[in-house]
């Protein structure tokens, strides 16, 4: 056997065996599932009408999320996937079920994009809410301090929260799109019952809050934005969170 043939065989054997094409089906009916959101922190796609998507642009160690309305969300690394993936129907209490209808394919595509954005940024809002809750007793104890000492202590807590957020999620937190940033602002209000403007004002001062509000407005955001689960886009976001059990 020639050296070239041996090298070719060796290369073939060393090539990762994970699949580049994946078919997603309903576990019970085995029917293909079109429109499944398939994404990682760096790339996203959806399954076609046959329930098939390409994994070619995902890296070997990417944690890939698979989400579809009415089904349980699944996370898996690319090298652990085979040719088929099965989703199970999520059991949701009837009093929490809401049904959406779309007037056009374009409207449905926009909703799918919103769903991916919510799934990406919601963990950040949850962590901010949890950390603020953990620091609540400490924050209450600072009220007896003088203004400057109180602000100094709060700045340290704010830095600690920021550090923990970056430590857990890395620079992905800093690389949000404009729309993802806007969604995150509203979800922070959902989890903390405080707008981002109020949080900055409490931890920094009113001048810092005003500066960041002005900066946010330039980029199309509003730090004073309140979350309203009964109206507009927030209603769709609430639907996603409830029905996917995020």
C-alpha cells in the first residue's frame, strides 16, 4: 500500500464521526419537525420542511440548543449528536397555555427569531435577579451609612455582580445585538421589578444613570423601559418563557 493511500485512510479514521446533517422528529409520532430553532452562542439556524438542519457551521464542542413551541428544550454538544434527535411534547398546565396564530410566514419567522433572542438573554436576566436578591440584606444594611460610603459600597457590589456575570457567560454578554440588548433590559425589569435605569441610579448615582440612559437612547434602547406581559412584544416574550418553561 502506498504512503498516499495510508495517509488517506489515516485521515479518514481520524476525522470526527459526528454528523453534519441532523433530522429532528417528534418522539411519539416520529413525524419530522420543521421550524425547530437550532442555535449556539455564535450561530443559529432552523430545520427545513423535512425536519433537517445542517450542523456544519457549529464547532465540535459547541453546546447547541434545540427549541420548538410545545416541546421540551434540549441542549447537546455537537460531538454527542447522531443523525436523529427526538423532541418530547412539554406538559404545560392548561391555565398557563396560550395559543399563537400567525398571519404570514414572515410573521412566524420574526417570532422564531424573537424566541432565539429570548432564550439567549433570559439566563443573564435570571442571574442578575438572583444576585441582586442575594445582596438584598447587605444593601439594606448600607442605608445607615453616609451617602458617599453607601455609594462606594454599592459600586463594589455592582462590580461583583458584573464580574460574576462575565465569569459565567464570558464576553458573549458584551456581544448582544441591539434587539437582544433591548430584550435584556426588559427582562431584567421582569426579574428584579426594577428598570435598568433604576438599578444604575441605585448603585451609582443619578448622573451615571442619566448618562447611560442618553447613551442607550442613541443605540435605540430605553433603560427606563418597563416590562408589560399583557401587551405588545412583551406578551410574546412572556409566551415564550412560559411555554418553553425557561
